C-alpha cells in the first residue's frame, strides 16, 4: 500500500483543484485579475485597461485591473510572479523587469514568468532644443565625440532609469564610455523637456510621444529614435541605424505575463485572446491617439525579446556603474 506523505497529499490536492479548470474545459469560470505594477492614470495603467476590456469580451469573464505600486515596480511585479498559476491572475509587466535585478532591488527577472504577449514598445528619441546648432543626429554625435567627457548634459528620468540607460547604451555603441555625457536626474520626461527648453541640459532621451508637446510648441526637435524602424506616427524622425550606422535599439515596453508554470492550454487560450485584442481596431485607435507604439510578439517571441533586453540592460548598467554584484 503506498504511503501518503504531506507532499503527495498537497500535490494531489493541487491536481484536484486544477481538474475543474482544465479537465472539464470550463476555464475561466470566475473573474480574472490583471495586476499593474504602476499607478492609476499612467500609460501602463491605461494600456492595461484597454487590453482588459477586450479580454473580457473574448473570455466572457470580468477582467479587473488592480494597481499594486511601490518599490520602483518591485511590489507589482512580485504580485504577478507569486500568484497561483491558475489563469486567474495575469499582469502587465514592463521594461523594469529587465532592470531591477541588476540594481539589486529584487531577484525577479524575465524568467520568473510565463510570457504571454508583447503589445507595446516606445523607443527613446534624442531630443535637442529647437534652436540647437545640431541639425541632425550625426552632427550631434560628432560633437559629443569631439568634446571632453562631461561637456554635454542630458536628462529624461532618474538615475538608472530606462531613458538614462538608453543614453548609456547609445554612447557605448559609439565607442564612448557610458558617462561621457553627464546625466542630470529628473522626475520624468516632462520636467526634463522643460529643462531642455530652458537651456539647462543639451539632450533629452525619452520617447517621442513624451516629447511631443514641446516639439509641437516649437521648442524642441527630435533628431533620431533608437529603434529598428521609424515610428509611423513620427515618420520624419530617422533611426540611429539610418543616420549613424548604429544598429542599437531599446525602449520602454509593456507585455502581458502570468505566473510561472501556467498550464499550456490556458497559456494558449490567453495567446489567442491577446492576439485578437491586439488586432482589434479599438486597441489600435486607443494606442495611436496617445502616440503609443504597438508591436506584437507571441509568447515565444516575447521570451526572446526579454532575454535580449535583459542582456542589454545589464551591459548598460555595468557601463553606468549602476549594476550590483
């Protein structure tokens, strides 16, 4: 007669709980929670809410967006990773998951999840004042190379934030040290653009949608974006590769993931529902109206995308002296 251990009893109980959802094919049969690691009203929250509303129609159950903020994104990302892998908790993970562990803030990394889909990516632009003497990115790059370290000042976010690391990666791609341009921390792109217009900094690296208000006001211009191709919303802005021959791209991105070990049938169902949401004109119109970039990667593509991004962020952070361990 087999001996029932505590572990085997727990395993049997877990299998029994999973059977109604998987064996009888009635998943989902209750509301789904979509965790957002950032505050209500922001871009990630807004994107999650449009995705959640479209998932509701497809899956036939309410999708409740829950904001779990704190710890520079650690709290919400942890809530997603540590939830039960039963399909009733998913989350919108962001580029910070490729950054936080390098800073020693958490042990979470892209492999801590079941990736489901990448749906948004906003690459940084290189912005200067409208009356800057640098009319294109090549002129600016040549000037940066010719001047001593620290001559140019840049801003866009806090120390070690995504837009800081975008600058570091660009400098490294040009063969310079990551601190060749001095970083001036700010509380985000908006105050950085104000500082640019006032002449306090020479460069702002942030997404073009974030810089759009100052560009439209005739106080700034975008010289290039760090992306594989131009953004159709800002088609006049070339890529670094077009102008400098530097195949470097980075950006803030948002995707949907679930806790690790999500059962394959549920993951596949989510994949199909998320693709339908991505293809929905309502999603495209919502994102376009806000200047947010849309990009699709299925589960496998999203996993590869995050792995590459994790390596790039690690290199940038080490170059900026921000990596721990």
